[in-house]
């Protein structure tokens, strides 16, 4: 990933509504969600959601496809993976264990 693409992706995520929509799509998995369901889940008007999803789409973090009268949004998995790789490339100076998420005490799960 080029620096400019990373900046675009990070910039798209650096806003509360967009970050919440992105995380909602991460949880939705490969099936994604219709725009109306996302708007309801975030409790925002569809026009507002459309603006934010467009920003995420420009950054390649979400994809859309028309399904009849509805639009379904899915996570841009490849772009997300590229961004995570980019962020971790120079991390840890040969000690990858430093970049791994820490487990929550007593659960073995990473914090969210």
C-alpha cells in the first residue's frame, strides 16, 4: 500500500460515524448489510449514511452493489488487510510479538 492510500483510508476512518459503520460491516462479515439496516443500526438518516459510506467507498474500505431498490454494502477486506499490513510493516523492529494485540486478562481474547 502506498502512503497516499493509507492516508486516505485512515482519513476515512477518522470520523465517528464512518468508523462505526466500518466496524458494523466488519461484524457483518462477507454478506454485508443493506444501507437501511446500517442506517438503523447507527441511528442516522439514510442521506447522512450515504455521505459517510461514499467516503469509505472512495478509500476502498467498503464496496456496494445494487439489489433491486436497495444497496448492499460489504467490507473492503483486501483494503483493510493492506492497511493493517502497512501499519505493521515497520512495527516491532523484528519483534512481531510486540505488535500483537494483548489478550484480555482471563479470557485469552484480544481487547476490542
